């Protein structure tokens, strides 16, 4: 809905739910892919944030896998 609203340029903290190292128990790749396609269609960028490296999760937001999906769809990363 955010991507389709036309009101935003950047998506930040895309997978912040993992901040306390809670991980999904089901495969979310299809959902993430459809979300990224909406982001691409809206000409938005995805922000990379390194704050997670200091948190329990010990990785940036979004994950490397999501960033690779962004790269594959030619979505700008800021």
C-alpha cells in the first residue's frame, strides 16, 4: 500500500521485525518479491541501515538476501 500510494521515495528498515533476532518460520520470498516489484514500479529506493549490526540480530536491514533481490530488480539502494 505504501508503494502504491505515490507519497514516498524510499523504503527504510524493510525487515526491521528481525531486530531482536526473531526470524519468520515460513518462507516469505514470494511476499518480499511482490513487495519489491511494487517498490520498483513506484520508482522507489530501498535504504540500507547498519544499525542492526549493534543489535541482537547482528546484520543490517534489509538482509543481504533482500538486497540481492533489489539488485536483481534494479532497485536503487541508498
